[in-house]
């Protein structure tokens, strides 16, 4: 999973930050899915039709490593240890 702060502007080369999370994704099912969807919809009620559609899945990611990249050259790896 990748999350970044780019704005497609020239300043991104100096100020953008990206975080990549690597790990194992699995589908959430049953009572846990219902509980998590309820929490999600408290914050995003306008997405109810989308998240309850049969083609939508709720995923959990067990992150092994986060990679943080700043200024397109500074890379830091954060290993998650149990």
C-alpha cells in the first residue's frame, strides 16, 4: 500500500513524502467485518452504498515493513517486530 503527499507540483521534489507499507493482506469476514464497517460508516456515512456492495471487500493488512521516502532520496525502513 502506498500513501503520498504529492500535489503534482514542482515543489514535490523537495517536500513530498511517501510511505509504502508491505505485508500480508487478508479479507475481513463475519462479525468482525460488521463491527469494522459500522465504525467506518460512522465517519463516512455517504459511502454506505459503496462499502456494502457485493463487489467490495474489507481488507486488513498485517504490515511487515514501512518505507518512508522524503525528498525522493531519503529512505527509511521501519521493520515491525512482534
